[in-house]
C-alpha cells in the first residue's frame, strides 16, 4: 500500500494488523483519485472510518487542505498517525479516536468531501448516510460524499438532502457518489 500521487507519492503506508480494516486497493484508489483530482486543492475532508488513513492521506498528498480521520480502533488510530508522520502530512490533519456516529451527531463542522468506508456487511454505510442526511450542514455546498462498499451491500437510499449521482464498480468494490439535491427555485 502506497501513496499514488502528489507531494507524498511513492511513500509506503502501514496496514492495521489483523483483519479489522479493509484498505482501499490501488485498482480502486487510482480511478477514484483520477475523478477527484480536479476538486482536491484546498478542500476539507472527513475520512469517517479511517482504517489506515489511506484515502485521507491520498487526498492531502494531492492538494486537500485538511483531513479529519475517525476510527474506534486504537490500533487504527496509531497507524493513521504513523502514516501521517511518514508522509509528512500530520500538520494538515486531525486524528480522533472516536465513534463516527457520535462525531456526526455532535460536530458543527462541515466538509467538502466525506468518505464513508465502514466495516462490511453490517449496514453501517446506510446508517451513516441516513445520519449525514439528517444533518446536511455536514457537507459544504458543492461537496460530495463517496461510499465504498461491496456491491452485495448496495441498496437504494431515499435521502431528502442528498442524491446518488453515480456508481463505479471495480471488482468486489463499488464507489457510490452522492451530492446535495439542488433546490429548483421554481414556483408554480
């Protein structure tokens, strides 16, 4: 696992010991960041289920201004911090050992990109999206939410504040992109 682009390109990232995380594979990360690259300069990122920190670190390396990493695992938090030190990106980040749902319920911050890649097969992504949907201020205007799941976990969601804009499938991974619903401003 490595950083694929930007100022930390080529730096190796450590994995969390055991099988509690599922780091994004390069065959998914490369096309994801090909899509994101034009939007990255200066943005704020929330890496909701941080794991190794690979996605947030990649965003920082390729121009994001700041990233908040969340994870409930002390091992994951330690690895994220170590990976940030290795890449020289710790000053642009905040790593929190906390529950993603508590953070979403209590924060007043907002982000340009929210990345949701929770543990698989537990419906956690649906719960996360519903909670984000209840607090639409979490996503800045023009921002996007990206969910990484196994295609078998997919279900269509009806969210009043957000809409699914696209899906990209790479083997046993699907990326689902969401953005804010636009108010039409039309009157009848």
